[in-house]
C-alpha cells in the first residue's frame, strides 16, 4: 500500500490540541487499518516551538526539507496573529502541491494569508470569522459549520473541530469502520456532521439583561414541546407581543422564533444521539408535531435528515421506541 503522508506545520504559540488532536486520529487510524499514515511535524527552521499552553514541541525537521505531503495540516493558535513572513511564503509556494490542505481553528488565517482560500468557502473559530471575512474579502466565510470542504482544501472551527475533520478524512481514506473505531477509542462522536453549528442555542444567543427574559430563555430550553409562539411567550414574560419581540431581539441578538428553532433542533439532536426513541416520538417531544416538520428543520439547518444524523451516532442502533 502507498503510505499517505501527513505534514503538520508547527510554530511558536501554536494551539497544542490543534496539533495533537488530529495526529491522534491519524495515528489511531493507521494502527487499526494496518496502513499507517506517515506523520511528520516541521517548523520553519526545524527548531523546537513553544505552544500557547507552554508545552514545547520538538519537530521532526524544517519545512524547506519536508517535501510534498499527501495531507498538509496547518493548526491555529495565537501564533497565527503575527506569523513569520517566511511561513506564509512557504505555504504560498508549497501548499498547492499537496493533495489535501487542512486547517484547524485560526490556521485558516495562515491559509488565507497565503492566498489559498481565495474564491473558496471556509470557516474558522466563530470569534474570528468576522476578522477573516474583513481581512480577506475574497474568502467566502461561513461562520456556522464545524468544518467546510471546498475542493482539496478543508477548514475547521475551533480546536476540537479539528478532530471531527480528521475523522472525516480517515473515513474518506479507510472507511467508516476504521473512523468509528478511532472515535470510540478517543471517546468522541463519529462524527459531528461538518455543517453542524459551532455552538448551542444557549451559547449562540446572548443572555438577556432583564430577569423575565432570562427566566423565559431557561424555560424555553426546558419545555421545547410547549406552545412557544410569540404570543404565548410574550404573555408568560408579561409583555405585549410587539414589545416582547423587540425586547427579546435587542437583548439576545436573535429573534424569539430563531431561538426556539435552535432550542428544538438541539434537543432533537440530543435525543437522536442518546436515546432509542423513534422519530415520531422525538418530533412530538421537541415541539415539531410531526416527523415531516422535524425532517424539514434538520435538512434546512444541518443538510441531513434525522435518520442519517442518527446513523452517524448509532451505526447499529437498538430497537427504537416509536
């Protein structure tokens, strides 16, 4: 078999988990499949680098001597804010020759700086998406997904999303069984769909300043199957519907309808992941009413139907309760 090589770029102030997370995935996949990846790390000059957490990484060599890998992985970290010009120059000249180019978290800034994301759809950590879009207007930045594939270039969101992306690449290289075995060994899900949102409804929305709205936000998460129309929510909070809708959006940064939609979707995802309940029961428990309404919500938000979403978490599901 032809060994697939993985070259991981390291630099001072790199995020250590951006490096070690994907490396553990690739290493585990090679161990299970019997077809190991050839994994090497390289800094610009071959010297050790200090990570943002204070750990020291000793690379295998220098980038100019590394050759062309099958997969080039560029991690993120504080060191991407002011990268060495030589690192950007090396990426600009050599990255295009790799079969796959992958970034984790703010590593997308390095790829963008080298012109590798021009005209492509990409993502990064949610807190940096605005900066990426403003600094590199030729990049189509999507702040929602945990990872994005555009041709042979893949970018992922913050830190642990690099593990999801690495599992997706392993599944592409060695099949689902190998990826599932690695995920189970690392005690992670196989795998969060790339277009799953980077954060939950509670994190995506701000916490309201006024106590009635804060309490209502919590109540919504605890009662996704209730009547959550604007009229009923306004009544519960003690506002007129019009004033409630305006105040909720002003204080949380999202509309009541959008917040409810995220809460219901998140609750449905958890039930699909953690229970054997059928789609009909889950749709009722989450306030969708019908399986078709829930299916439309999943396809619209995640690009996949509930049954396919569940298959990613339960390849051999138990007998389901309808």
